[in-house]
C-alpha cells in the first residue's frame, strides 16, 4: 500500500483535524463554536451570507461587513423584503457586486418558494442564484451535516502539500478534489470542513507555513520531502491588461451627480460618477453633458482583479442638474455607500 493510500483509507487524518479544530477553531461571528456536535444551533442564513461575502475576500475584511449586514437584516425574511439599493450600499467596498444582487434574488426565492427554509442538500442549494459548487457544499456540510466535500483555496493548499502534488493547482484540481473527497469526515462533516479551512488559514499558510505546529505534520508528504515552501506550485503571473477611460465629477452646491451602473458587469447597480471608455468594452466618449469641464492634470489608477484602470478625471460645477441625471448630497453616509473606485475618484477630484 502506498503512503497516499494509507492516508486516505483510514479515519486518522480526519480525526486529527477534528481534534485540532475542537481546540483551535477561529472565533468567527457566523459560527456556533460553543455548540459542538449540535447542528440545530447553526443558522444556515449566517453561513450563507458569510460564505458569499468570503468569495474573493479575506476574513478580516468580511467580519465588520458581516456584523453590520446581520444587524440590519437578521433573518432571511428581513433580507427578502430589503430594498436592493440598500443592499448594494451595505456591500460597498467588498467588491464583486454581483454577489449582492445574487443575495437579494436568492433571499426572495428562498422565502417565496421554500417558506424561508434553506434546501438541505448541496444539489438543491446549487440551483439558487450565486451558489456554486463550493458554497453549496459549505452550507450543506456546516449547516446541515451533509457528507459532502468542501474545497476552497485553503483546503486545496493543505491537500496539495499533504500529498506532495508538485504540479500547478490549475492542472491538478480534479486530483486534489479526489483526495479531499476520500478524506472528508463522515462523522462531523461540517466541523471537518471548517477545520480544514482553519488549518489552511492559520497553520498551512501560503507563505511561511507553521509546520512545527501542524497536527498533520507526520502525514504530510511535502514536509517529509522538505518541499512545503514550493507547493502549491505557482504559475508565472501574467502582466495585467491596462484599460483607459475618463470620469466626470459634476458638483451642484453641496451635491454630486452620480449614475447607477448597469445591472451586469463590474460595479453592477452601484453609484459612480459618469465614466466612459473602459467598462464592458465601451466605445462611447464623454462628457455626459455639456458644461465647462476642467481636465485635472494627473491620471488616477485603480486596480481590478484582471486589469488596471487609468482614468483621466474631469471636474465641473453646474447650476442645474441636467435632465435624466440625479444629484446626491455629499455626506459621510453617501461616501460610505459608494464602491472603492467612486470613493477614489471623489477624493482625487474634490478639494479637501
């Protein structure tokens, strides 16, 4: 029997992870750590909101957003009745704004079609807006104890190192999932999933893993081979694309003209100053209306996941808000509700 088989064909691995998790679980506001083995204490609504927020976002960033979100909409029924614009405002700064739209749509479906009760299987959950393979598995395992495999970036890293998989993750995702599936605990699948995620986040970190503190060190082939630091293997990072555009900041008294972004694409449904030339391969040119526009001397740079945006900024003052446009009073509440790009444009264009 190979070493890999010996790891996957007994419960020692999952039992070790669970024992470690019982002592070292992170204290996160969406968890029920004080109720071990008591699934009815776990609210699937909290798990769902947290998992959607955590997509492409760090735990540290998510926690204050999560607390504010749940304070505003403590149940799925509250969220289903919420105004979508208020959800987008609450989401401002988290990025990937289509997630907020999916939350709103999903809440309505669960209330209207399921009486406010979440489906209990990953298969059913996956049919809902914004809930993919990982999120459906996480909700089903953590909230409902379904024996299902939960694999996020942390789990991929742990599995890759345990089995010393030296190829880039992009090429080995199926292999990693297969190993993860065989290791999943049948006794406490939810706690095991969270334990693996915590292990990757706090011990088996991307850089400088704390191998000497790791509970599964003796089962880790990468540690035996002293190749932990190079697994998972990273592909050469490609240079980001650069897009160019323009943004127009129009002030009326103590208000600013903002437009709502389209329902699809980057910054969907969010308020921004009018911009042109970069979004969804736009070919339109500004300005959005006639005025004495002043071109600011420097260029603003903003980084998205797949490209860097270089914006030329124009500024003007108007006596009257043009037809089909809307002005919003400048206030801390408004600024807080805007996405990061809008905040950056306003800070760039407006005098202190």
